[in-house]
């Protein structure tokens, strides 16, 4: 799958990742370094919040989701980086023991006018837990090489 370029994509095309189970230790490690809020770093304090227990940082959930997607190596040959993200929504918390997977769908394709060797792919990235509940959604722009013409 690593040979996919901008020109190979079409609206509605989907890529689904395998699952990954998240441990309390992973949640704590990430949060202690990057998002040290009580409901991310202290199980006892988290139990007293509206979440009722330890939850992952939204940024951790986002990072895990993109890690799952990029491990598919879909854009390995053509990836030129991302100019940004839009509409990030954390809909449900990621909890210790949850198994998540991600699905990414092509929603727009825009060839570059100024640099004909590339284009921007707009994708909606959704992350689901083991119950099929949508826990994260984000729109991401991916800058990809075009095939030689």
C-alpha cells in the first residue's frame, strides 16, 4: 500500500487501521509529560471528576490515532507533511483497557496550482473504541506528491 500518491485517491476512499489497546501506564506516561491534569495523571482524583476515573489526554488520543493511520504506510512514498488540522472533536474519553482503531476517509482532493508536483488531500479521521463508539474526529490536510506525468 505504500505506493499511493495523490493521483491514486478518490473521494470516499477509506483506510481502516487495526486495533490498539491502551494501558493505564501509557495514559499516565503521556499525561505526566504533556498534559498533567488531575484526570489524566491521578486515578484517585480522576474518580472524583465527571469522568469517574482515569482518562487519556485528548492529545494522546489524537497522537495514537495518527500513529495507527501512519503505520498503515499508505502515503509512505508520497507524504510531504501536513499543513494543518481542522475541527478536532473529542467526543468520548479514552480509558485504560480500551481498544481503539481509526478510519480515514478522503473528503476532498485539490491539486496544487503553484506546484503541479503535489496536491492536498483532505481526510476525515475518526477513532472508535472497542464498542464502536466514535471517540475522536478530526479533519486533516495531507500534502502528497503526484505521480510523474
